[in-house]
């Protein structure tokens, strides 16, 4: 199978650094290919395709081990908040999901589910309406700006409900960040990174990295909060059918709340992304379509 450059020639995460012990060999899969990697403990990492024995590109960056099977850019995307000295940076978990990584990114961009899925944390009734926000393109990336949502407990450190302000940033098809009002410093934003490893077309591992301005909550408290949120999302993600993401605008009915979802799907189409998407006309799509009909 030939894979489109928009997917092949990218960096992908395979682990957050807390989970990588120096000198230990780890096995994983990326884009359907078996990989073995190890860190030497000096902030360097080596990786090999175990199907061909060939080395593949690897780097440690943004608190994460990144690999590529293609010809990726030297520097994938900028995240200057990692260099701010008062930030707490920690991995908040890596979650295996039986869905395309594109589904996981799309779910991350969706605010409409907060009151129903993250009840009492990221939303609650009757505050269910998604206020209009701006969808913008900048330097090839996709942004949703001026997002606002009432949140009873927006983060582990929240003392009270706040009108949380969000910016969503989709830097790459499988990489998104959320810039969110910091409860302790409302003029600045906490950053939640969602780095998705496409294991194959319908399975992924979602790696989360927090870049936070919280000097009160313990590491375990910060992790527990994000793991609670993501555990709630897993319930929805594992029920999405088809597991791959349909890009045909006719497939799922859009509403105003879905503006970012529509923009994300269009952006993927324009970049030529096929891997992890649903096609009713492909052989794998046909089986997904029948499972969709039965669902
Ligand atoms: Fe969610």
C-alpha cells in the first residue's frame, strides 16, 4: 500500500518520557508497522522497523518520543510554552483507543459534549449551548478561537465554576493542542497537548502532555483529573461507528456547534489525508459501513 505524504512524512509520538527507561527496548506499532525503540538516557533515542530491520528517524522533543517512517520536516511545529520557566510539564497518560486517531482529535475539538459526558467537571446542564467561535487558518494550521464554555470544575486546581476560554489548535492531522484559561492565572493559558499515535487505521494511542501554570496541585492530582476526563471520552470514542473518520460532508449532519468538526474534516481533505478516514467505496469501508448500519 502506498501512503499519502500528508500522513507518511510526519513525526508521530510513541511515548511520553516518564514512561521510557534508559536502555530498555520498547515495541510498538506506527501506521501498521512494528517498531522497536530505546532511549540512551542522554536525551537521544534510536528506533528500528522490525519488519525490515531498517532504522527510522527518532527524536526526543516536547516531553515525548517522536518517530517517523517517512521524510518529515526537521522541526514539526512550535510550542514555545514548553520553554517558559514557570510551567509544569508532565505526561498525563497514554490511552489505547479502538478508533482512528482522527476520531480522537475530532472529539477533542468538540465542546458540545461537555455537559453530557463530563458532567460536573467541564460542563453541566442547563449550560449546554456552544457559543459562536471563530475558525481560522494560519500557517497551514487550523484554529478555533474565542471559544467559551461554562465549566463547574475546569481543572484540578479550580475552586469554583468559571467561564473557561479556549483556543484549539490543530497543528498536524494527528496533533492538537488546547489553550485554556488557567484558574490560578486567568490572563494566561494552560496547554493540554493531545499527541496521537496512529497504530493502524482504526486504532491509536492518545498521548497527553500538560504544560500547566499550577503550583498547588500534585502531579498525581493533575494526572488524575485528565485521566478522569479522558476515561469519560473513551466511553464515547469506543462506540463511534465507523471507527474511521468520514470526510464526506453528507455523512454526518452538521450543526453550528460542529463548525470546528466540519473545518477539521475539510482541512484533512484539502491536505489529502486518507489514512484513518472512512470511505464507503473501499473494501475496508464496506465492512465498516455494514457495522455502522447495524449499530
Ligand atoms: Fe471529552
